């Protein structure tokens, strides 16, 4: 039986394995794929790159010198592989978690792998969300996160469904290749110009934290929004197209997008922006919300991921109930990390830890400080379990939801993936990341139910077992 089982070998899982081993824990990492990297392994679409300045998109304990202000997918994946190798992280590949059950004393994964604690690092950008459309299309269909590089788009009639963070990166890349590009857009998004200047990590962090003030004060964000209006006016001269691309919500209500090439691509003669969704497939194409059939060779979904209904939630069970059963469509956790009734389970990038401005690495490292503190307390005090008190979890989530009502995420006048199936914002953190690092710092035993009846025996590894560096 291992001390800690980490599920997933993306940025969160790699970081967890490194930090926990440095603290002397016996750690095993399970990865269902053939390689590590998570979303940076899966998303290989043309133009895929970080939309957070690269200087902030790395572990603080393993900074890197990036080739450009916003690093591309291949460079980020190489960084993750290099960092994992340096610290001796070797996941068990090809092991998909089909079940993880708490048996009252330990976690049992797939009926055979046992661990005293689990860190779920499956990430929210993992399982592609594909609309269920009626009809059958005889052409090529794939999601941007499962890009088919064997299919040549040259001189093809292509439809792109969705205008989010992925679409604004790959649309400018494929536009020069295709014969015709139909862009189905249910809701336009605000797009700001992408700066090209490389700045130090601390400077970038400070600037983004200053910018985040607007997310908590929608009236201020309306001022910043004028940059989006100006960007659109300069790039799109056609009034009808500019009107179709102008959002009717406050900037920041949906994910903020940055690009210098997206708007120019939409002005090209082979591109048609359709301000509605796809209604159904036909044998030769699709019918849009306008009732018109458009003949296609290929359709690409850029429709995001199962953000508030992660597949892992159906597989993790305790007391006969899964996380999905408990959440009922609205994920909740204490500090985005612990869920009452699921002892010794820790979630990375869990509910209500998303930010509209900062790096996932900031969130991950903040949580890892907390999780390692919790596991050290278990080891030092001989606790077999830590299970967050229900009233503590409830009070925290009540506080979060109250604060969210004043933010642009909830009050900005849009419907976004930040809202779950029940219309509740189970995604975003309503304060600054400075407040996050202060709030999610040291494990507080009084917030948890514990027991000393059975010795946990979470042990320290011998010095020779610690990773190099």
C-alpha cells in the first residue's frame, strides 16, 4: 500500500508528485495515457499556445526561459517532461482509474491498488464536451482537443463550432488552407490584443493581480472593455460583421481571450461568421439555426470541456455514494480541495478555484502547500483520516457564493461554462490569488474530523529515496 496515489500526470499531478516526495512520502502516479502532460499532451491543434504569459506558467521551484511571451504547446509539453525527468517522476502509464472506493480505512483503486490518501489531479481541461446533435454527417468530425492531423484540410469546406479559447488560436491557422470556413458562433467573445513583450515573473504576477480588480468590480471592467471595442473597430470595418462579433455582456463574464490574428482571419473572403448554433447534421453537411444547409467536408468542434461535471466524479465513491451523487451537478469542496464524506481525498484545481486572470500553476502550488501540510499532520499525529467537517465546508461555500454575486462572472450579463447544470457558479474564485494563497496555506486540524484509533503509518522515505535536486 502506497502513502499517496496521484491520479493524472498533467501539470497538477507532476507538481504533486514532486512536492510530496520532497516531503518524504511514498507516492505513485497513475496516468491513463501513454505520456504525461495532461492538456498540453492532448491539445495539439494548430496554433495551440498558452493564453497566460509564459513567465507565470511554470512551477516556482522550476522556472524556465521561454522562447516567447506566450509559449506554444510543444514548448510547454517539453518543459513538463523535462521537469518530471529531473525530479525522477515516472508515472504508471496505461492505467485508467475505473473506480476509487474508500473502504473505511484506505482507498482501493480498480479493486487492487491501495493507498492511504488520493490526490486527484485529472484537471478540468480533460474530457472534451461534444454537443449531441441529431442526424448523421458523412464527412470528417473531430474536437479541437483530439485534432486529427492525418486529415488534410487543404481546399476543404470546413465548419468550426464554437468561438472560445481554442477556436481563436486555430481558426487563423487553418483559414489560409481551406476553401470555405463557416464559423458557427452562438455568442461572440471579447478579444483583446496579445502583448508580445516578455516580462519577469513577479512583474507579470503583479500586473495580472492589478487587472483582476476589475473582475471583482464590473463597473471598472466596463472601462477596460473599451479596449475590446477599439480592437474590434480597428480590425473589422464591415458594420454587419462587427455587429455580429460585438458581445452584449461585460468583458470578463466569459473567459477573456487574447489574439492578434483572430479578427483579421474573419475578414477574409473564404470565411463566413454565422451568429447561431448548429441545429443538426445532414449526410453532406449541417443545418444551422437559420434553417440553411451548408455542404461540408469536415466539422471541428471547439466546444470546450466537461468543466463542472468531471468524469472522475462518477468513479470516486465513499459510503456507497460517488462524488457525482453528492454534488448533484454542482461541485462543492472546502477550499476547492476537500469534500466532506470522502476522507483522505484531495482535489487539485477543484471547485471554485478558477481565476479569470492568473495561472493554473499559482493555484496548484497554493493547494500543494495545503495538502502537504495536511499529510504531514496525519503522519506526525498518527491520524488515520482527515475528513472536512460538513459545517466548515458549508460555511466556506456560502461565503464564496455570496462574494461571487458581486463579480463580473455572475453579474456580467452572460451565461458561461463557469455556471454548472444548476446555474450555480461552481468554477470561479471570487477574490484575488493573493487572498487565495493566504487562505489556502496551512492545514487547520480544527476544520477536520480525525481519529487516532488506528495508526496511519504514513511514513517518511529514506533520504536515498528522495528525488534528485
